[in-house]
């Protein structure tokens, strides 16, 4: 409802079909046997394959929705929230170490390099924080809200803005190296690889930009907006589009190698492992696609729209869903090991560290789920 009534047209649903899919997903409930799942924190164990049973380790509650994906760095767990704060927590206990206030909601995922944490806020600023001192190292202002997440190298920060620009910023000083203009908000997270930066834009295009100069080397136009973030593997770029396709491009020249059609929008980002590309779709399914041929290896049907990016840990694949569940699958076969239900929809992605999975939800809570 709030999205439908958003002040800016670009923040509203692009079509009645998209709004219908969102409403249907919100109304979705899951039945397991004869038990109706209604917001319990208890784990639903179905089809267990002996990979461990989930249990709630701890839960930290912020003052508003959490749509960001957590970051583990230097023995701290960082997460942004729509209460305008970035939180630093103790990973084993969920105890608050410190927090930093901005003037806008934070839905981007923090990025880290050494003693610097970089993240964007809807107050239009990009913040670089000194982790030890909990204070601003530098601040860079754009002309739009920041919903893209940063990609950091030793020298530079690459990040997009709703003002339509891809920025390269000196990581130590916060000075602009260059900016490249796309024609609509840029909410995809850029990735740097081999002197190139790859990113998607809501102008429907995927871009390959030279990292040193900011000059576009190639561009590929899809049929709909792109919020998915690219992944580079074996000289290929993989990215999803709201036209429902998962694309594979030649990283150097931008030629399409293959595309795989899902049943609805692809909002989240792919992951590559085991010779497979994993991606979720708004059609409520997660797909494993052969990295070479683009053919379906397996498909798993969840209980709602998947806007998150999967996380891989060995042979286990974790993904979150707006049906309020964290799912654990066998990454090679797609067989369900278990699911864990939270008290809110989960638009962000999970992060796995050893035997704990961390994720945030729209109930304002950050969950730590142990799978020992």
C-alpha cells in the first residue's frame, strides 16, 4: 500500500500486474502437514537431510523495518535499518556495540575494506566510517537517494545513486574520480573485475565501464528495468532483469551468450558455484541453471516472491523470501532441508558464517539462526 501511494512515480508499482503479484505474495501462507504457519519463530523441519536443525540463536530489534543485508567484518555484524541507523552488533550474542545515525533510511548493504565501512542512505549521502572511532572518515553527497550498495577495491569505491550515476570515489579521501550517467535510478550494486566495472540500471541496460576512466566499453539493452547486481565468473557476467530473464554475457565484449527465462521479474542477484547459477524470481521459485549451457538443472518452489540473493555455504544454499521464511536447500539437488519462519517479510538477503545464518526482516528484527 505504501509503495502504491509513494510520492515519486518511479517509487510506485510500474504496472497493475506488478502490484497484484506483490499483494498476492503478502497474502500467501504456507501449510506444513496440518499446521498453519502464522508468524511463529519455531523452525519448520520438512524433508530434513541431516544438514543440521535450525534454532533461533538471538534476535536484535531495531526501530523500523530492516531491508538491508548484513555484513560480517572484523568480528562485528553491521546492518542498516529504515530507522536511519547503521548498527554494529556482536555476532555471537546480538549485543549492540554502537550505532551511527544518518538522516534517511538505509536499505543498502554495507561494504568494508580494512578499517573503513562504506554505505549509502536515502538522505542522498554515501558514508565512509572509521570502524574503530565510529565516526565519519568522509562523506560524499549525490543528487538522489542511495539504494545501491558499494563495491570496494583497495583504491576506489564504486556505487550507484537514484540520480542515475555510477560513481567512482577515492576510498581514502572521498573525492570523486569520475561519474558515468545512465538514464534512470541505479540501484544495482556494481562489481569490479579485471579493470572493468559492471552494473545494471533501471533504464533497462547492463553496462561495462572502464574502471580507470569511467568510459563505457559496452552496453546491452534488456526489455525491463534492472535492480539485480551482476556476478562475474570465468570471463562471463551474469545478471537478472525485470523482463524475467537471467542473462549471461561475455565480460569483455558484452555479447549475449545465453539467457534463461523465469516466470516473472528477477529482482535479486545471482550466485555462481558448483557449475550452476542460482537466482530467485518473483514467480516464487529459485532456479539453478547450468553455467555453460543456460539450461535448467533444478527448480524449487517457495511460498512467495523472492527478491533476495542466495547465499552458499558448502553444499547448502540459503535464501529468504517475503513469505517470511529462510530456506535451506541442497545446492546440488534443490531438495529442501528445512525452513525457518520469522515474524516479518524478508526482502534482504541472508549471510552465512560457519554455522549461523543472519538476516533482517520487515518486523524490524535481525535474526541469527544457528544450524548446529
